[in-house]
């Protein structure tokens, strides 16, 4: 599948605060912790737990969230299919970055070892 312009615009305008609780639920349901989730987000974006909370409190969009991020240089190693989209084939930078985050959360929830999730 190839994301459409409408799809990309919808992702850009989504609030991080509206998606974050779903990430928490997903990982906790599978026996992982919020701390591990925050570690994954920090690895990808450089944001510590205080900055993550600030984005939640300010109801930042994913566009704002990733505009302020310092993406990990190893992020390009995140590959595979998430939400029906092959990450490597996504051309829109923001959509790709959001799917990187989705994929990391998915790997965490599936019980993958942290060193593999963090591409060490």
C-alpha cells in the first residue's frame, strides 16, 4: 500500500496525546512497562520523559512532535510492515517517522529484546 496525500495529512494533524495512551495500553497489555515505552521513544526522538509529557500536555501534533525530534541515526534500520505499509517504501518523511515509532511500539509489545528494538 502507498499512503495518499490525505493519509499523510491526517497523520500530520493527529495529536500525539491522543495516540500515546494507546501505546501505553498496547505495551502494558503484553507485560511491558511505560518506562520501556519511554526508553524506546527517547531512543528514536531524543525526548526524555519530561519532554514527552510536555507534548502530551500541549496537545502537540505528530508534525510538531517530529519537527522537534532529533531522530536517531539508526532509525533507517527500522524496517518491515506496520499498519499495512512497508516502512522502507514510505516516501513522506513525517509518515515514515510516525511509522518508525509505531513499529518500535509494536516490537516492544511483541516481547522483542530491548537491544534488538534499539538496533544495538
